[in-house]
C-alpha cells in the first residue's frame, strides 16, 4: 500500500506566545486560550489528538488517552507571517525578516508601479482590508485608480472592484508588482483583493483573492518529494505560498468548508506522497478581524469533520495538524499575526499513541519527518522526528 501524508495547516492556530514575543510586541498572545472561552468552541477530536496535553497549554481539558503523537513547535525563523511559516514547515528557515512598510511604500516603488500598469494608486498605507474599501472604494470606482495598501505583514495588496478592473487584469497587475518587488523590496506576498458592491456601505471582498509569493530561497520538502516522483498535492493557497514550486497538483478552494471536503475526498483517492492543505479562514476571516466567536466556530467545524478524517486513514497514512504562526483574535493591541508556538498533532496506524514529544525547536521538524517517512533523502532545516513517532 502506498504511503501518504495528510498535512493540514490551520492557518494562524497558535497556542501561546513564544519566549521572544517581546521583540514582536506579542507578549500575552494566545490564540487557543482566547477561542476556548467562546460559546461556539468545540474541540473534542483535537483534544483526543493531544491539543490540551501540549507543553504550556493550560486551557481546556487534557485527554487521558491520546490517539497519536504530539509536540509543541517553536518557530526558528525571524518572522510570524504565512510565507516564512510555511517555508519553515517545508524545511527552510529564514534568518531575516521580510520587509514591512509601516508608513506605506516608498514613492519610487509606487511611481514605478503606476508607470508599468498605466493606473494611478490611492491609499498606500497600512490598512484593514475591510476599512480600506470603506475609505477608498468609492474613489476607486470613480477614477479607476488602484487601491494599494499593506499591513503589519510583508504584503503589497491591490484592491479593485471586479466591474472596474476585471479579475484577469487585476491578476496581471499583481504579476507586474511581483516582478518588481524583489531584493530590497522583496515582500513575502503580493495579494489581489477583488471586491464588489455599490458604495462604501456594502462593499465586500470576494473569494477571488490570489496570492503571489516569493519563491523559497532554497529547496523545500516539496521539491525533494516531487524530484523523487512522489505526488505533492497543494490544497487551498499552498500553490500561491510556494509560487508553484514543488507542486504536482493544485486544488484551489474558497474557504475552510471546501478545503475540509477536499481533504475528505483525497482520503478516498489513491496517491503516493503528500496532500498539503491550508485552511485559510482561521486567519483571514477571524484572526485578523479579531473575531473570537468566528474563530472558535471555524475550529468547531474542523473538529466535527476530524472524527471522520481520522476514521478514513489507511494503514500507511499519517495525519499531521499544525499552524504556521498565531493570530490571536483576543489580542486587541493590533490586528497583526502573533508570535506563538504552534501545535503538531500526528495520528495514523503507524503513529505511536500517548506520545508527548515536548517542545521542539523549528517547524522544519514537519518537513524532515514527512520526507523521512516517505523514504526521500532531503537536506532540510529542522529535526527528523520519525524515529520518535513511528511504531516499531
């Protein structure tokens, strides 16, 4: 039977601030502790996988018997964003943080972008993705000028109304920006932010978002697996995060519900290698918007499906659940990501039960362990945990 790994990233699912959180302004952040208090929270299956047995987790009720192996992962890279978090999961640590623009982008960057696109730019400030539409959406509709904004993350975001700037045109502008923004101004992601509506009161972002990431600076687990002839199926925004590098098949989704269904479908489909799933709603819809109830409800939705997912694992399957950073919806000092530990919950017929690995430095433990399990030699950052989790 073919070996398969199902790696699920609950985007921004942190479990408590890290020792260097003071450098990021995130002391006190704890995504899990915030959502556990919410009325909509449900986490029975996550608890069975060891979520509340992890080092440092003092909320929820620990399981008396855990179905698999579990660890608390500490980020080794200098960052707390999606790009750096996923690169590290895939075995590439980043010593330098990606550039951010708390005062907006330099004028020379904006001027070059205007020249290349033939459109003027408005805003050019750090902004909430919904508030920027309220404040600049009507001007955009009148003038056709592109709304360019950033956040505390390393992002260059372009918002445009779908009836003013057709999607393909907006995507082309993003490709222009991605080609521009390298080296000194090499932001982690250029993001297309299309929206619809008639006025500031009803503008709404659509599900046609598209991310354009930097290529990883070194070979990732995806490259090694693909070169070895394994399947590497990217679900959700995985293709975007890695700019397609190392992916053999892409299944795009428009939210958690669809991503969970794709995961269920893949359990029934024969392949050999990795299914890499990102569930983005935790971060995009609830974390940044500091919506505790929404984040908790999204966790409950995933947890409700988790029982079926665990029951659908074949003899050679391993399920891994993790996060890429934190985005504590209860941490109201900012609306930014938060520098937090993330969980690593692992289960499957080949995985030891009731096995607490403690705290592990480096998300790269995931990439190393996956490559090792699938029999693919790889030179990656991080620790190989396979010998500690696999039944003998």
